[in-house]
């Protein structure tokens, strides 16, 4: 159930959207060692964002996963920032990431919870 939400004000070509979310999906599956068939990626273009008083390209990410390894959040942060730099040219200094590991009973799928 890994879910990655990417909110960004970076300009995104319509034709690039699918490539970005597919790369992110594969990368999250690889990083967490989870089957990609359970990974969800949401890309939300949000033109009205400001960070540090500047509106230059930035991003806010949320990564949620059952059993998210808290001791690996630094490595996950580095990998996700690298992905954003490669795909959207957003420097890591313009990215915030929120990590969450919800209890299994608070995440639903296919009409039931995990």
C-alpha cells in the first residue's frame, strides 16, 4: 500500500506526466521492497506554492507505507529528492517530505483493511 503524493509548482509538460508517475512508482517499490502492483503515485500540480518566501519550483511529498522503516527515512529522502531533481529539476533544498506508517487497521484496500 505504499502511496506517494507529489505536490509541486514545477512546470510539467502534459506528455511527461505519465513518465514521471511511472518512474516514481517503480522507484518507491524498489526502495521499500514492495510489489509495484500495490504502489500508488499521485501527482498534483499546484501552481500556488511558496517556500522560504520564494515561488521557484518546489515540492511537498507524502510517503505512506505500512511498516515504513523509520531507520531508512534519510536514504528514502535522498532517493526521492534525486528522483525529483532528475524528472522535474527541483533541487533537494526545495523539497519537504512527510513520512508516515499508519497502523494496518487504518488503511483500507479492496473493501477491507490490512
